[in-house]
């Protein structure tokens, strides 16, 4: 299954049964713009922090996740964040909205080892932290987040201080990130090296509809959070982090077993990821290397959402479908937005011009939108992207001469008056006006 950087997660995957479905539905009813993916991201984060340090799966996987919701200003990113603030008002479950250092993260987790951090403009934060000129403390924050993700079953200690009284140690931290940002802000500051280092691979990246652009308004009303949601949270708050008297300080999470068919399913899934990694380029391989771990986390959360005692096949199938889709799209996003050279940046900027134009542009429109590119460079890049399949050669019948253009994918030309060009179309257009319509020759030369 091929997934482009503008494709949306299918609606049927955005509301798994139980707590997640109830919270997603409530967000949808009270939102001015319908963004099921973003509602799912917020609901997963809410559940993750609620059950943190209290459950684990058969491999000891914990439910901590890092999500990032992408969309332009006004696309609907703010509503789910505000709903989580309302949900956790008066508790220690929500932490600060920014980190200035690794030590600051540790201080925040000492208040509550299971904590949600909602970070607006997350892309700006990551870009600053990953910049070569960033301050030392800010750089340690990204390092700390990377370490904590996989330290949720053990102890995590940040860098030591000269005065040992300032040192921290967090036992089984369950740090959950709900970040929101614009796609350009997230990827523009990253390099291929930073992608392969591991932090980006730990992210579950969600996208608002229409490729992250503005979403149409819809009817909505102000409603209180449903009782089924608040009762679910209250029930989990009453559960201890283990059976011993010291479980709050040294948790012994309840192990949720996995059904035999679900175990076989995840085993086959992991084998498939390993085989795929042999053929993937470096960045794609780095992103897929975290897919199995994220799948296990999502399957565990799906079972908790249903208050199930066993991770069933339905939980695993949903988790695999979501992880595969999000990983394929993240690979496309990184490929098209993270550059290692000036030429790659030109390719990505041209592609964004087509995407921002609705996914289909005439060659004349493309020329106007990319006047920063010399003519020869533009023609060469367009041909290169067509040969790679990144752009599709399209045309539009008119009353005079057919127009020529490019599209980002076949979905972009559905319900439009553009069509993918064929060899027969080329001959027809050439015959209609051989002096002007040289088609491929006009692009090559």
C-alpha cells in the first residue's frame, strides 16, 4: 500500500472501541472543524497518561507515546489540546508546555512520573533544539526525550550535576507528548542525520484533513465531558501501580496477556519490518525500526480502551494498520521535506508548491509559483520527479489547446478536470498543435 504525504488516516481507524471512541466522538461534537486524526492523537495521549505505570504487555512494553499533530493555523489543532486541559484540570497529570533542559524535564516528572506535556508550536521547539547553534541545555532536552521513551520500564537519570543534591532519578517515567505544529516548522530544521538518530522515529505523526491545510467549518455545540469518559478516568485513578505497598515509588504494572493469534500477528509483523529494512534507504529504515515498538504500545492502549483483560486480535489488527499507515506517510513526509543538500531543498520546495496548489498545477501556474528557480533547473527537476513517480504528468482538455500540468498523486486528480497523460494523449496533442505542444521535449529542453 502506497501512502503519500497528504493522505489521511481512514476514518474507521480513528475511533477504536471504548474510551478512545467516546473521547473522539465528544471532541468531534464540540469542534468547529472535523479532524478525526487529531482527535485520535489527543485521545491516545489522554489514555496513555491515565494508564501509565499501571499496565504493560507480554514484552514489558509500556503505554507512553509521543504524538505530533500537523496542520496550518486555523486547521483545528487547538480544540483537542483544550479538551485535554479541561479533562485534566485540577490534576498533576498535565505538565509544562515547554522544556528548557533535560533537568527541567526531570523536575517536572518528579511531581508526577506519569505526565502529559502538551507542546504547541512543537516544530519550532524541535528546530531550535536540533540547531547546531542551540544552547547546551536545550540540546539535552531532545536527548532526554529520546532516552525517556525507551526508559519507561527502568530508571532514568539525566546528566549529573556538580552538586549531587541537584541530581534526579525517575523510576519508570511515563512521559507523554501531545505536540501540535505546522509541517514546515517541524521538518525545515531537521537534517537526514537527525532523522536517523532516532528521535523522529519515536513520533506518531498525525495530519489534519486536506493534507494539513485549513479544514471546513461544521456545526458544533458546547457540551460537558461525557460521564462515560470521566468515570473511566476515575476508575483508572483508583488503580494502584502494583500490588506492593511501595508500588507508587517502584511500580510493578499489571501485565495484560496477549491472545495466541494476536501474538502470531505481531510476530509476523516484526518479521516483515525486518525484511523491509534490508531494502529501505537509511532514513526510511530508521523510521521503520521503531514501528514494532509503537505497534505494541497502540495494541496495549486499544485493549485498555476497551477495559479488556487480554490484547485481542482486533486490538493488534488496528494497531498494525495505524502504525503502518503513519510510518509510510512519515517516510513520505521526511523524504519530501528533510533535505541534505541544496538540490534536495529545491525539489522539496517545488513539490510543496504543487501540494499547496491543491495537488494539481498547470505548467504555467507552476512556473509562476517557482520563479525563484531558473528555467533550466525547473524543467530538470520536473522531469526528474516524473521519472521517479513523485509527480504525475497530467493534461486538461480545453476548447482550444489542451493544457499541460503536474499532480502529486492520482488522488489529487480525482473529481477534477485533469487526467493522467498517456502515450495516446501525447500524440493527440502533438497532432492538434505540433508547433506549441512538444510535450516531453518542451520539458527536457
